[in-house]
C-alpha cells in the first residue's frame, strides 16, 4: 500500500473515531455519517475495520457500554432507564440485553457490586497486575483544566501484548528526527478496568514543542482533547498501572461525586515503564470529569 493511501485511510478513520466519541450520546446514523465525511458508506466500513481491527457498529456499542458501566456507578440518582437514554439506547429492555451480553450481568447487578467482581477478573488476567500489591487510597487528585495537545502517534491493539515494541518504535522515530523536547503520552481509547486487555485500543503518543514539516514524518497526527480533568500523580512498577486504573474507576470515582465523560483519559510520563530497564513509571494520569 502506498504511504499516501495509508495516511488518507488513517486520517479518515481517526476523524470517524473522534466523531463517534463526541456524539456517542446521540443516535449515530451511519448513512448520515458517511455523508458528513463525503465518503462511500461501504468504503467507510472497510477502512475503519482495516485501521482499528473492529467495525463501526462494534465500536459504537463498546464505547456506549463503557460509558454506561461508569455512569451506573457515578450517577447515583439516575434510574437505569435514564442512563440507557443518556448512552443512546431507546429503551431499558434493549439496554439491559446488550449490557448483559457484554458484562454477563444486568445493570442492576453491576450497580450492586458486580462491577468490582468483573474488574477483578480482568486484573487477574494480567500476569503483571495480578501480582501487584500497590495501594492508592492515600492519593488525592488536583482538578485541572488542560488545553488541546497535537500529537504524533502509533496505535496498538491489546493492552499488554507486544506493547513495548510499539513504544520502542515511537522512541526510534524520536531519536531518528533528533527531537530533544518532547512529552510521551498514553491515550486510553478503551477502559482496561472494564474491557478485556486484548481488545483495548491503546495509543502511544508524542507531543512536540514544535511540529515537524509534513514531509519529515510518516506518523499520523491526532489532537488530545482539552477539558477538565482529575490529575493523579502516580509512581510504580509495570503491573501497578492497571491496578491504579481499577481503583480510579471502581473506588475513587463512585465516591467522588464527579462523573466522567466520553473523552478518553490519558497519562503523561516523566518515566515510562515500557522504556525503562527497571519497568517503573512516574506519570500524571488525567481522568476527564464533569460536576
């Protein structure tokens, strides 16, 4: 495939993904989506699956259910019907059916403690997180407003499978361009606290102080969303990160009275566990919130 063709497919697919995130609480009509981006509907489906490894229907369903799983824990005064409507479902019956297909329990069971049981199974599926004994109860976040951040990136599917090689490729790109002032960022399109690790879309990003000329790079670009975030400063070893995300979503967030949004959270690294010999990290984790 020609480089220009791949770049075009990647750019269109990323635009589609960002549109889905921004409009996830509406009825996303795929005919209108194709018309909005002035592309053939069948071509749209083809390139999206080619780039992301799953089709548009699966992606919309996954994002809606991830959002619903969090809202069930944080929106204490909303009924299940109201949460279903917020996440784009026309009835509680249809919402309950697809929720149970995904999480093997009803929304009511999830709300009554099933979330912790489900997330714990995901933790135990990770050979690193399963042996972590890290505790985060003493952590308190700062509430910050962050600007948009243009970034170059490499996308990776599967949270722990060969992910180190993806970060090494990004590091090689940085070194080969003699870039000195940069920031490494992980963008979490999927929540690994509720999504099987092999299905998580992970984006390895680098933010530069100055953009390169287009002819100087083969990497695609995206913009990390601005917004209000709860910022957690965290240090630890490789397996602690998943345990931390589990704690944020299933312990801190439900007690905080904040709600999270459909914007993906991200981590800014001062030290990266996939690029350090001791596999330790030092980072700030940014969880998008509203109140």
